[in-house]
């Protein structure tokens, strides 16, 4: 992951037109795909996704906006989003202090 990447809280898994699936974890990943591997060049949602991903990397747009724009652009190009299971580390909660019961 590049140093200037802004990771998304949830990855986006896309089914490409060839049938393969690919997972994107942040704005840099998505922008690279949009600029270098995109099957449609002039879609309105594609242009919006490029602008928002650049805005995220420049620190002026929240990453969730670019994530949603990327998903919309993929739908416009016929590449549906696939629900990716999110693997979270189990969290351990500190033990609760014992309750004091008044007599």
C-alpha cells in the first residue's frame, strides 16, 4: 500500500467483465484502476469517481464519498459490487467491575 493511500473502512469487491473478482481497499487502489484499467473511458460516474479519489488523496474529500462514487462507476460500467466478508479482529472487552448491591 502506498504511503499516501487512504484506506476504506470496508473493502469493495468488484466482479470484472471477464468474470474475475477484484478487491479494492482504498482510494489509491481505486484511482489506479480507474485511470489505467477501466473498460469505459467517458462515463459520467467514472469521471466523478476519479475526481473524488483524487480529492481523498489530497485530503479534501472524505474517503466514504470516493468509495461510493467508485461503486457507482463500477455499476455504470457493468461491474457489480460483490459483498465482501469483512474480517475483523476479535475484540476483548475489559472485565466489568463487580456490582455493589446495597443492603
